[in-house]
C-alpha cells in the first residue's frame, strides 16, 4: 500500500472540511444571475442561457469564472478564491450579503480581496480584485482570468458540449482590453447572443495585455483547471482568437505593487443581443470606477427588492440556505432512504399532475390547517428565487384525510392564488410553478416518484422552515 504523506493528508482533510461547510449564494438583477459557492466556483446565466460552464458536483466544486494570481519572481500561484487552485492560504474567508460576495485571503505578504457583484442597470457582472502588499519589497503579480464560454441553454450544453462549442466564435480588441464571444446563429432571423470580457486596472502595469480563447492552449496537455500550464509554468498566453474547438475567455495583466501599496483590477463580463450593444457596455466597464457605481446601485436595489417582497434579511439568508440544497443535492433534506430504494417509476408519474420535471422540486406535506405558515414562507421563498433567476417547482401536498381534505384545499388555494396571479399573469412557467395536490388523488407509486426526485422534502409537522 502506498503511504500518503502527512501534509497531503492534512490538505485533504482541510478540503473535505471546506466541502462540508460549503454554502452557495445567488444574486441577480432579474435577467443576469450569478451563483457562487464559498470556494468561489459557480455559474453565470442570462435569462435561460448559460454564460459559463458549470456542473453540479459538490465534491470537486469546479466551474464558473476564476481569477489566478502568480508571483512573477517566485512562480508561486494561487486563486483569488479558494478554487480552483486549492492549497492552504495563510488565511481565507468568504462572506455573502444580499448584493455581493467577498473572498478575502492572505498568501504570504500579499493580501487579496475579491468582490463579485451583478450590475443593477446592465446585464453584467463585475469581479474586482484588490491586492495589498504587506511586505517590504516590491512585488509583480500576474492576474489571469478564465471562464469556459457556453452562450446556450444549460441542458443543451450538458447534452452535447463538444457540438455546442463549435458554434462559438471569439474576437479580441486589445486597445479596449476586451475579448468578445458570440454564438453563431442557426437561422437567418436568429439574434445571436454576444459576450464581452473586459479588464481594467487602477495601478501600475508591467508589459502588454495577454489573452487566450482556446481551452486546450490554456490548460496544456494532460492538465486540468487546478494546474493549467499557462499559469503554473508562467507560459505566455497565445494571443489568438477566432473559431476554436473549446472556447474560453482569458485576460492577463501584470501589475507592480510596492510596499504598502494597493492595486485594483476588475474583470467584467457583459452580454447583449448585438455586437454594437455589447461593445457599448464593454466601453462602460473598461473603467475601474464602474465597479463602485455598480456596487452602490446594486446595494440599493437589493434592499428595495427585499422590501417589495416583504422579506427580512434573516429570512433571505434562510431562503439562500435552502437554495443551496436545491443546487447541490443534500441528503439531509431528501426523501427517506426506504422511499428512494423502492422508487421504480418514471417522469410519467409527474406528468400525470402537470409537473414537467424540468425544474428542481421542493415538496411540502401539510395535513393540518394550523401548519400552513410554512406554506406561506415557501411561497415567499419561491418568489425570492424567481428574482434570483432560480427556477423551482414548489409542490404542496394536501395530506389531510379525504373527508377533511376539501377544507384544507380551500385554505391552500387562497394562500397560493395571489402568488400565481402575480407570477403567471402571462402564463410563463420558465421560472417554475406552484402546484397543490391532494394526497388521496396521488397514487402510492406517484408519491414515491415525487418524494424521490424532490431536492427538499418538508413537512408541516416537523416545525418551521428554519428548524427543518
């Protein structure tokens, strides 16, 4: 048996501990949405399109937009968040508020703060890295961004990623420190989505801008995102663009940070339905001052939105916590093991009740009218998730005895009616729906299917949402 070194075991235990404590956070302007884990992975989406590639994997926790840092003298490399480089920083902390995510870490004498926000006025996200030199000598740090471009529905990309990649074309505009990517239309009347990835620096730069649009060139043969050759070995980016087999957007700048000095670098990703529109946005975000403006507007909009929904800050945190179990399957909230083991039905069991199965399901079982408070809270959660562009089907199961079920059904319908009228005034179900089912009209096999596929199974009998 191969003996595992003690330091490797220590790193593995630390990584497992982080994985067990991982949470997620969603923030959005109603059109453009970002999800981040405590490690810094996640996704970016625009409407029903995936902007960056992401897969649900609680163990590896990879996907999304990353920023690598490398000391030009020593060759030491790390990430602005914990992922994807991993390792053991001297200190690391992730903090989420309603309008932003912050990742603060220290690696030797370099302290970094990564702030991520979504613009309230544009379909854009801004990632601002602030580097502070706490040492006594000048340091030169290379910052390199990386994201795999999708610009297609997540399901289509998951089904045929290699085929999906063939329709993406990239372009660089060096004088604007901007990379463009667009998905070629399949029909003459189709308006293709355009993406711009933009860099801006507030501080002293060294050398010229570098860029990469080919994933294979960035990672290198046999390498993965945790150890890309272009970062680990300090290899220059190829500065090529055009049609590529596996498109990415990556921009690099080297900055000089003197003792006690601070440098700010922002990487913005913006999307629009036309080239001219995305170039206008790129010009706007090719300025580090755009971050402060977006942050101020985003904070005000987030507070106004909570007020409009009638949701307090603590309740919003609760809804974010439940969303984490929807995005990353949590056994603690899933159905009972005996139900999961005996379930043999298929999606037809859901279709029989008008549930498509296209969205994750939250199931709540109610058998007493006095327990409907949790239903009201979940209805608020459902509307909150809509504002974060998280599509969820909420299924309310009336578990009362058949002789009394009609009374409880009426109470539930009264609770749900305002939510349904507000959400489905135009019949749009793309952001999830609310269903009320009577248990006496659901067969035992259908109930097993519903319970087994639900990301969270809650009950009015087991206390409040926070307790469960």
